[in-house]
C-alpha cells in the first residue's frame, strides 16, 4: 500500500490503521526510553527534556510512561466530553505517535557538540559572564540553530496532537484546538510535579 509522504507528515492518523499506529508508537516508546537512559537525559515533563545521569533505566521509563498516560487520559477526557464515541486507544495512538517528535528533541540534546555547547554556556553563566562574551560567534550561531530546530519540532508536536485528536474525536471547531493546546500545557505541569515525586 502506497502512502503519500506529504500526507503522512500532515496527518499520519489518516494514513495508517489503529494496529500499525499502536505498534509503531510502542516501538518508538521503547526507543525513546533507551535513548534517554543511554543519552543521560530525562523526560522531566511532556515538554521538558533535561540532562541527568542520576536515573536508572526503570525510572526513565516510569517518567516517560507517566507523561504518556497523563496526557492520554487528559485528552481522552476532553475527547469523550466532545464526542461520546471517542475511544481511548485512538487517543493513546495520537499521543504515542506525537511523542516521536519529543524523542527527536531528546536526541538533539545528546549530540556531542550540542551537549558541549550547552555545558560551555552554563559554565559561562556560572562564572558570571551573563552577556556570554566568552562564547564564540560560531558557538552562538550553533546554539541559535539548535534552538530553532527544537522550536520547530515542538511546534510540530503540538500540530500532531491537535490534528490527531481533532481527527479521532471528529472535532471541527477552531476553539477545540485551543483547548487541546491548553490541556497539553496543564498536563505538562502535572507530569513535572508527579515525576519529581517519583
């Protein structure tokens, strides 16, 4: 079965079956967890990836699982409110597939020179160089470049969540998208609180 690449990135939830989406989502969930563990970062919240070397593999997966479940349950509650025929598995698939973008953001954070650049900037700030005058222009350019890529990925994450959820709950109004974004932001705060306690 042929798939249009443009349509795949625009709305993968229309392109693939429930089982294919779930299988891909679970596989990438596993990849994302191992990537965080071996790359020494943590999914502190839905939208926050932080460097760390203090978590074991189990804790890493627990934090990721909390993020996925909290967001899925939050969005399912909204979806069920809008359309009583909303199924949890469809919402879960949207979250799992959208999280692939978050794993990509995490991957950016473990690229060796990107990590070194971040460490250099943090050290400059710790040393009192608030204007970052000790950071070279080329390093500043790389920082801007990686920041723009991360921002673009984050926007794409929100895009997938909104498009996917509106598709599976059959929501067509603009304000539904706004509510979905607000739910993601609130779920992110909740996940950060829960993950700190774990």
